[in-house]
């Protein structure tokens, strides 16, 4: 039982040593905020064109369909009674 406990402690110590040896601190070498801002400025025109050409037309179509369904349900009693 004592050998098993010692073997477990040795394995845990080796695992801790390997873990600490392989852990590399992440340090920012330059201006991170400037890099993020530059990336955003580069992608901003692409994002705007996608939103203007894809997202807004899709939202407009969904709203138009919902409006048509609303008009249909509001005027349905008027012509249902003429059919019956």
C-alpha cells in the first residue's frame, strides 16, 4: 500500500512538473488595442455592405410578410361572411 501511495505521489509530481514546464505565459508584445482597431477599420466596410445588402432586405421581407398576414386576418371576417 505504501509503494502505491509513493508511486501516486511521484506521478502527481511529474505531472505537475510537466504542466508547469509546458505553460507559457502569453505576453502582448505590441499595442493590442491598436491592432484590434485597425482590424475593425479594415472589416467595417465589408460588414456594412453585408448588412445593407443582406440583413436589411431579409428583415424587410419578413416584416412585409407579417404585415400581409395581419391585413389578411383583420379583413378575413368581411369576405368570409360573403362566401358563406
